[in-house]
């Protein structure tokens, strides 16, 4: 077994996820990276295991945690990065939209976090960082993502509750809440280009730096770290 720390990263094949994989590898971690297209978009190595799968399914979560334990011996960090964001007027959201958001954003958090915590309890240490959204508690006029924010706001609340529940077990829970990030998700959306006139979009590196900080900040737990360029100052 390796003596290095191990991170599991979900939604790892592009954008923030791919940046997280590079960031943790650069910090000397072993990484288990999972997404629907991990093997097509990333290249495995002795320190990087790639797993394809839908994070909203229990089997994908089980395979990721098993791969970390069987190959590297521990799970020291879990980054819940997989997520989808749908934007439309509230009355236009459909049941299918709701179910898709719950599957990826909530079940995708629940299944793998629960399995990871079981392993971290054995170690009496570990860190979970979830990627949520600044819009969950800092709404901006014109960005109509209310149902998406049910899920992201729920993750913020779960993060703070879990931080209290497991503080005596040495397991930390934090979240990074980005604003608009320069990724393919936003690149072709002309409406988003005017939302942050006073500051450019965040970069993937901005988000990765925030996650790495929380992964290594041993006395920080229960925090929602906003990386949104002070969006509330110009939300109207």
C-alpha cells in the first residue's frame, strides 16, 4: 500500500473536476477519479485510477471507495464535485428536471459520502469537501435556478450538520460555493456574461485552490467558502 494520502474526486472528467485531479496529483496525492467519461477524457497512472459511472447510482460509489481502499489503503479526502445546474423560470421546471438534479446532486453526494465516512471512521480522520453554489444563499436577479438551489443549499446544510456530527471522530466537512466559473458549463451562455461586470469569472484554479486549502486546513470544519468575487455587491 502507498504511504501517500488518497483523494476521491467525482465529476472528474472535465472543467473543475479535471482541474481537481491535476491539483491533488500535484500535491502528491493518490487519486481515484470517477465520472461518466473518466476513461475517455483522462489518462490513468500509478497514482490515478479512473472509474466510469453515474455517481447517482450506489454501485458507482461502492466501486470508487473500494478502489481507493484496495489500491491505496485509505480515503483521506472526498471531493463531491459532480453536479448539474439547470436554469429556467420556476414554473417551467419539470418533474424530470427535479429528478435529474436529485440524482446527481443529492444521491451523488449521499451514496459516496456515506461509504467514505464509514472508512474514515476506521481511520479516525478524513475530510469531505463538496462543491455547492454561491447562488444557494446569495441569489442574483435574473439567474433563475431555484430548483437547482434546493439541492445545492441542501448540501450546504448537510455539510454544516455533518461537521458537528463527526467532529469527535476527526472527520471534517466543508464546502466550496463558486459563483460563475470559466468552464464549458458557462462559456456559451450569453446571459451570464453580464452578471459579474465588476470582476471576471473565477478560473478553475481559483476553485481548486479553495478545495486544496480546505483539504489541508486541519482546524477548519463546517465552513461554506464562497468563491464568487463578492457577487452580492453587484447582484442587482
